[in-house]
C-alpha cells in the first residue's frame, strides 16, 4: 500500500480551451451518441461501449472507405479479434485527404549529414507520387515488402507512404544496426526492394555502412532491387539511384484499397533475448488509433508541429509520421541528439516552432542535472506539450519540468510499446498530472493491473494487462501461420487477456506508475520489486550516471541475491562511502527489502538500439551464459558493454 501521488499540475484554462477532444465530446452529445461532459465520462464510455466508441472515431474523422464495413466488431475474442470486416481503405490516402493543407509545412528535417529540408504537403504528395510510380516500375505491388535501411530523413517517410499507397508492406531499420541484426529482421519478411544509405553522420563523425549493406544484400536472397538514397559523400555501387526512382512521370497518385487488417508495416521487438518478433500492424488499426491518440491526447491538428527524436527502428518513428494524418508538420531529427551539446533539442524546438516536443526521460534528467533552463534560454512560446516515453521518469523530473514551464505546458508522460504502436497510459489536456505517474489509461484502452490469480489490483504492483481488444493490437507475427507464437507472447498467462509485459501500479485516482518489465522481475521472498523503482532513486544521485539491477533467485526458496551495477560519474570511485549513500537512498525511498546484496561498479550499462536497458541478458550472463548467446551484437548500442558482466560472472565465485 502506498500514499496517493503528489498533484503537480491541474488542467490550465488555456489548455482546456484549446483541447480538441472537447470538440469530439460536444459532437458526441449533439448527435446523441453519448452524454459525456468530463474526461472520466469519456474514458469510461470508451471502454464500456467499445463498439460505439470506435464507430464514433471512424465517423468523427470521416475515414474514407472504398467499401463500407459490415459491423464494427465481428469477433471480440483475444486473440482473433475482427475489426470492421468488409471495409477497404488505405492509410496513406488519409495523409493527403485535405487539399486545404497543401501549402502547409509537412516535413521539417534537420540532419548532421545535410542542410535542413522542408516540404509542404503538396511537395510531399508529389514526391510520394513519383516514388510510388518508381516502385511500381520495379514490380512492387499489393502484398510485397519494401525495406528501408535508412536514417530519419524525408526519403524514409516518402518511401513508406509510397509503399503503403501500393498496398505493399513497409519495414525499417536504422543504419546504426549491424548487418546481422538487420538480416535477422528483414530476412523474416523477405523484401523485394531495399532502400539504403551508404553511410551517415553522427555528430562530427562520418560512419561508413557500405560493407554492412553489401552483407545485407548477400544474405537476403529475396532482394530484387537495391535503391541508393544519397546521404553524405559515400555511394553504393550497382544500385538504382534515388533520382532514377523519382524521375518525372505522368502516373497519378492512387491508393490501393485494402482490408482493415492488411499489413501496413512490420515492427520488430528488440531481439536481445532471441530472434526479434516480427509484429504486423494493419492499415485500419494504425489509422484509427493514431487519429484518436494524436488528436485527443497530443492535441495535434492543422498547423501544429511535432518534434520527437527517434530513429527509424523505434515505433515512435511510425507514430511521428502519423501526425501527417491530422495535418501537423513533423520534425525529423537525425544524428547525435546531444551534438554539439545538450541544448540542441531545445534549439530545434525553438527554430521549428514545435507545439509538441517529445524527449526521453534520460534527456530531460540530463538537462536538469546540467542546470539548463529551457523556458528562459529559448523562445518556446508555441510549445503546448512535452511528451516523455521510453524509460522510467522520476518524480524529480516531473517537478523540474513544472518549475521550468509552469502550468502553461502540459507534461504528458506515457508508456506503450511496439506491440500496439501507441500509448496505453498517458495524459491529455483535460487531465491532472501527478509527480512520477502517468495520468491514466488512454481512451479506448481497457488497461488494468492483475495479480497472479488474475484479479484486478489497485495501489499494489501487478501485471499490466489489456482486458478488451484495441484496433492497433498486432494483426499477427509474420510467418506465425497458426498464431502459436502470438498466443504464447501475449495470451498464455491470462487466457483472453492481453498481457503486455510490464509491472504497473494504479492509484485510487487512476494514475499509473510503470515499475519495470515483468520479464525482468525481482522477486525477493515472494515480493515483486520493479526495476524502475531503483532507477528512479539512482537517477537523482550525482555520483551515479547509470545503473542496472538484477536478481538471482535461490532454487531452494531463499531470498536469492540482488545485485546492483552502477556506472560512477567521471572522477568518482565506488567506495564504502558511496555504497552507504546508495543503500541509504534506496532504503529511505523504497524499503529495506530493496537494499542490494552487492553493489558493483561497471563501465557501462548495456542498451538495445531502441533504448531498452538489458536486464535479462545481464541476468543470463550472471547465470553462466556466453554474451554472444544472450544478445545479437548488432542489436546493442555498445556490444562491449556486456564484457564487464561476463568478467564479473567468472570472478564472483572466487571472492
């Protein structure tokens, strides 16, 4: 049991007045669909009346279907949910449905490899038209796969939308991924076409990727064409050039109508504990979910600008692109986000006049630690929201944002993932914000915490589950013909309920705290401890720059061993005094049960390319596994980061 969270933000009158969700609520009342006057009313209706809610989203946003749907939900069992049977549509068509937005900015791209690029919706449409025609000349059609080994540049967005317009399926990897990791992913979907760069720039460094591209080409027998996207001084030989792909043509831009669940793109899990899962997302599910999310939670619309640093390997890239659906411009950032210094993302927010800026909790905490005062140092007068996702964000970070921006800017901290390509818990302009907590469940998301027996728990840690279907749940895993892998991933623990893989804790006011991945559970004497709880405490210690915690269970039923690895700050040594301080802070903030048995200094914490801390691979190494067997090197930011844990595993028994 825990005390209720600390309220730090009440909806500001200006935010409430501009909240686009209020228009939706008024429309629901005026048309007799639902009598909702508050956010709580709306959320309750959205999960209790699932079919009327999603039908209303469809009608409110005037979804364009070539053939109408027969019913909203033909089968609501999970897995196996069937949404909007009979409907045919195309995601890409909805990015260009508003001719009045033709002259508005659509893409504002900043890169360390080239000068800034800006495209209007009309210019983006023309580029998509040409690339669609080029892909069609190469034989790409409905059901084919197109892969991008690309940075976060306009060409990636253009190629994705062109692919979608054909009814083909897109998949992508960032060029910092190694060739083996790319083949592990792309090899599953067997693409006909690969778009790739020969290299990229990271800060002031030129990164040559020609050898990796050659290896990828050699290991993907399905490839028929490779298209070189120019991005810096290097080039790929024996390829179709981007200029050839985009040569003038009279072929019109048309959109292949496809069923609601037709594969739009394939996202991949981290691949740190085995072959990455190839998660298929459909045209209709992503369209409806992102229209809802971007308008009602992120408050985006015509004329807004969304800046969120991401690579093409993270689901946030797909979510960023979807801002085009609501006529918002997207700011693409490629390269080192901390170059030339930590203030760079704030500079870009000022320069691009961002209305919503997304940032990692780690970035915001680094700004806090450096004493940056963004609201004073930069003109961020257009900024309405700051989004944060990807890792735990401590209460101190919430307070820092509130101190910097006051009540004028909403801090929207959320959690979701690749599996649903959206947020499950987050804020909105009509909700309060509590320190260290997500404001509540997203609209249309029936999310709860379950105990081991499948009972709903409040104010206690439980397994995060979704008890009713969502349109953006995975259509399938690619190649999983009988659905057995998908069932094993999400539905074995609680039949008919989607188990997401996070530990969470809901308060009595509905706010939510994510305490860590449930597959990295720390279970001491039958009490489950969330890894995120440790990181929130340690993030505020100046002497510690990073940490990872694992628990080695005792097979005889004892308490096991809780080991905390810390990366000391430059010039700091992990001595007895620092160990005592770490123990004191953990005991005071958490409990005596959280106090580690050992604290070990390491040079680095291992991360996946998508920013996930690799607790499970570290645990496996401590159990005797070879680092080469627990994670693909190409899937890691720094493969050498695992070495110290292997050394510790070999020597710990000799102490």
